[in-house]
C-alpha cells in the first residue's frame, strides 16, 4: 500500500475518533452542565426518600388522671411497585405476617404506574418487624400512632373519634384538634438501588400534641351509662340522657347517653348512636320547666310559697283548655302545693299573674333559646319563641313546658342555679390543657339567694310527698321535679303514645353537691317522669354520693327503703 493511502486512512480514522470524542465530550457537557442539576435531583430522589413522621396525639384524661383516649404505637408498611422485584412472594409474606388480603395487595404491587402504595396501615409493630427482616426490595416502614379508647363505651359520645389519619372527626377529638394534634416531623432515608433503606441522613423531630384533662369522672360516667342502659331496656325506650354536674363550678362529672357504643368501633357505628343527645337533642320539658315560672313569680314578689289559689280542674286560655295530668275537683292550693303536685292549672294561674312580657323576659334570663356555651361542638340552642311571636294561648302552654324546646344540659343548668344560691353558671367539660387550668367564666345571678332557698324547699316537698317520691334516697335529703311531656307527631299535633319522661334533682338538698338530670325518650308501659326517670336519678345519685364520700344529711332516714 502506498504511503499516501496509508496516511489518508490514518487521518480518516483519527477524524472518526476525534468526532466520537467530540460527541462524547459534548454529551458529557450537556449532561453535566445543562441537565446536571435535574439528573442529580432525580438520582437523589431515587436514592433518598423523605418520610413524614406523624406527631403523637395528646392523651385525654378524666378528672382523676384515668386515660380515656390514648395513642398506641403501630407501624405502617408501604411499597414502591417500581422497585418491587418479587411481588408474588411479597404478597404471600405480607399476608402471612400482617393478615392482609392478597387479592387486594397483589394488584397494587404489580402496578408499576404507581410509586407508592400501602401494604398495611397501622399494623402491629412486632409483626411488621418480622416482615422487615425478610429484606424485600421496594418495601418501606414508618411508625404511626393508632388512637384507641381504653374505656371502650365510657363517654364515647363525649370523646368522639379520631380517624385513620389521627385527625379528630367528632366530639371533643374534633373540637380540640389543634390542641391534641401536635406538629409532624420527618426523616430523610438513603436507599440502595433496590429501594432498601441504608441510613437515616436527617431528622426533623415531631412536636407531640398537648394532653387534656376533662371534668368527667370515668366511674360516675360509667355508672350513669349503665343505669341509662337498664332504664332504656326496662321501659323499651328509644333513648335516654343523663347529666351529673357540680352546680357551683359547672363542671360536668358525667354526660351519659343510651344506647351507647364502643368508641373503638366508631367508624362502623350508626350516626344516631354517636350523637351526644344531652347537648344536641331538643325536647319539650313539660313540668320540669315550671321551675322557671314559679321562680320568676317569687323573684317578682307576685307570690310567696304560701300564696293560695282556688283552682278549678280546667282552665281556658284563648282557644286552649288546660287540664291536670290527673283528674281532681276544684281545690284551694298554695304555691308550695302547686309545685309539689305539679299542678298545670296552678302554674298557668301564676303565669297569668306574672304576665306574658315578664315571663318571656325570665325565660331569656335563664338562658333558654341560647346555647349554654359548653366547650363541646354542635350544641343546640333550643327554641324559645320571642314575645312578638306569642299567640293568645302561649301563656297557657309555655309556663308548663309546652311550646318550648330545651336540651337536657339547659335544664340541668337552670336547676343548678337553684342549688348554688341563684347563679347561672356556664357548664364545661375541659379542666386542664397541658397541665394549665382553664379559667372559669363567672356566672351571673338570676334569682336571689332567698328565692333559690324557697325553691329548694318546695322541690324537697316534691320528693317527700309529691310526684317525685321514687327519687328519695335513704340518709339524704333530695330536691327535684318530675316532667312528662307529649311529643309532636308529624301531623303537628301532640302524640297520644309518644312521651318524654324526665327528672331533675339536687343532692343533698340541704347543701347541694350535685345536680342530676335524667331524660328518657319514648318509654313504653308508663310515661310519667316520677315513675320512669326518678328511679334512674335515684340510682345515679346514690352511687355518686358514695363515690364522692358525701356524708348523709338525713341519717334518720337511712333505714328507709
């Protein structure tokens, strides 16, 4: 071969190498200088992963430090289908270790269009650790907290529920979300090409939520719920509610509802079972509302406990004829006896002396038609018609608890004012947040101490020899009032078969420590508050007096049954 031809080939070959080198160099410059940041970020994403570490949710305690809602440490197992190389084996192993359904997990693991799927959410940490030891590619684990309720059904309607993401959905869990939730942290994890964790390179610590202490006493609460359950069963009732409250501070020691449910099975419980009826449900109170009418007349000095009236068996008010619950002839009754016998005619007669304007003003003064302001979500204000909407017969119905709608909590609050010397206090459920006591709202006086004492005396007569004798407790004085009210049927008329029976009582009556309200919705077999609700009050009160070690104030009656 001639030297010239050889040189040309060498030059051509060198040119090819130079061109290839130039292309390679250009590609390298393109990848490093132009695409470098983007590719570096992609590589970092492939080998690093930031996992959110949820904050521990604050614990809810009762007044004595007993936990009512706590966080249980669990593990969430997830996978990146793009990195899973043995989806069938992983599915079988997860099914065996965690009890997950293979038919649900496998289709997700083979779907490479997804970069993240849950294998098991909030599962047992020990079982998850066993699965992690098997070293499957593309599998990840992070700690979480499962909200549990160690007391089961106790105070379930009050506590509410925190969902799978530990976010409060109902009840106090919802209203206290900002307090209980805390702030999540994070971990940045380095992984190998198969998606297996190698190291944690950075950590941002989470801030746990604050603990909350309630005014609820879990033993008083559990007892009230048990009594209500038995009352509902005995009378075939639709539902029942009870409130136990300190009349001086407004601290709610129990807020019970029946039927009850296990808070750990909240998601599968019907909404009507979850409702806190003591705060959300309205009803016509019947004779328990006579307290407002009589207390107003006493405060206005229109009557005294000894003022007497000659009362016919019926009274006509506009187009309404008002009758007694039990038939009787024309009699002369004092105000005291009107209260003790729960006379409709007597109460309406007192209300007529008081007048529409003043009665409407007193209803507002006692807080009816407005929320009490309790620290619980969804409180109903009740219904109290303003004076300009009263008809001619309203002065004959509202004084005896018809044509007005209240909540059990509102009635307990009103009776609490008679127990504490005439001050309307604000009920509350939260005692402390993160160890700091909640400042109590100062109550406002509604009646004088003298009037409250007069009402207490007459309410004691209701239990001694009136309609509430079934509420008597051996060894203690009891003051209270029965209530029986027909419900409104869909046709707008009062039902002849559906009633609400209630009793509100104060114990010990000489210096009340507790106000206890019991309301039974649609009892069967008997409808009267003195028969249906008063015995439930008695059982709740008797337990509470012993539990709180309240000394008897009438030891001479201790042998009575």
